């Protein structure tokens, strides 16, 4: 887990999108469809901890594989 000054880094959907090199809409879809809960809010933005990166990536890979099979 990445920490700055002893605190865990909070990730917005945009940060997750950039880290995984996926469109924000795909990240939003995965979060909503897989009921991934934020750990809190920063203003109007949902924030997530580092643990969701691996979970979202796993779902994104599965979605991409399903698209290839359908083609």
C-alpha cells in the first residue's frame, strides 16, 4: 500500500483509471456492477483504498476476455 506521511493514499475513480490505463467509464461500470464500495468521500468524489486496484483489474481482464470470446 502506498503511504504518504503514515496515511494510506485515497484513490478517486480518475486516479484508478490512470493507474490501470482504462477509461473512467469502464472503471465506473466495474465499480457499479460489482458493488465495490468506497471507503469514504472527498467532497463529491468517492475514494477507494489501494486494495480495489487488484479487484478492478481482475474484473477488467475478465470483461476483456469475454469480449474476445464473443467476437
